[in-house]
C-alpha cells in the first residue's frame, strides 16, 4: 500500500497586527491595509497588477467584516499564506461571545448548495452589504473556501482560501 502524497504546506508570506481600537478608528484602514498587503504578495505573480487588484478587493471585503463586527478591545491580526496558486488569509479579531453563533452560521451558509441563490436574494433586497453578504460574495465571486477557527471566547479567526489564479476577469 502506497502512502498518499503529502499535500504541500502553505508558506507564510506576510503578517500584520494592530490594535483593534486603532483599526476601528478609521474606515479607510480597510482599504489601506488591503492595498498594502496586496502589493507585497503580488510582486512575483505572472500578472502582478491583476493579482493585486483581485487580492486587494477580496481582502478589503474581509477586513470590512471585521470592521463591522469586531470590538475595540484586543488586536486584529492578518496573515497571508501561499500554496501554489492559492492564497490563504487568516484574519483574527476580537469578537464578543454573543456574535460567535452569527459567524458560525454565516460561514456555514457559504458552503451550502443554495449559496448562490441566497447571495442573489440578499444583494437584491439589502440596502447595504451585510457581513453575511460579504462572506457569500467571497465564496461566490472569488470562489473562496471559508472556515472559522475559534480559539478563545473573545476572538475568532476567519480562514479564507482564495484561488485567485483561476479567476477569469
């Protein structure tokens, strides 16, 4: 019996941390951080500008989820990993215990067979994008696989795998 080939590991590319209170002090931090991280990790891609644009858009949406749902105590941390054409973002942020159920449910909805119909219904009826719509958007439009890690009752980590190399513009 042959052992299954080990899957290549995700290699860490960059990590950024800041006080959540500082992050929450200005909505523009979402855009600034996503643009900076996108430029840092896209330099060695075949089309670095295209890759940076896609990655920045996806990461900006993810940061906005933490901006809308995070609490001011603690730190926000974002680590980007790579495995071939796949980028993995781990975004950790303080989250009140009462919101953990929301994130569990929202993440589970991204994996259900009706995610596309749920996304279309949500964007056609919502006046502004909600955290749930943003997660569905990442799953549908960026083909992201999203999971949740809960290590402490006061924070959560969203894990988002982005196959950006396969997205057709």
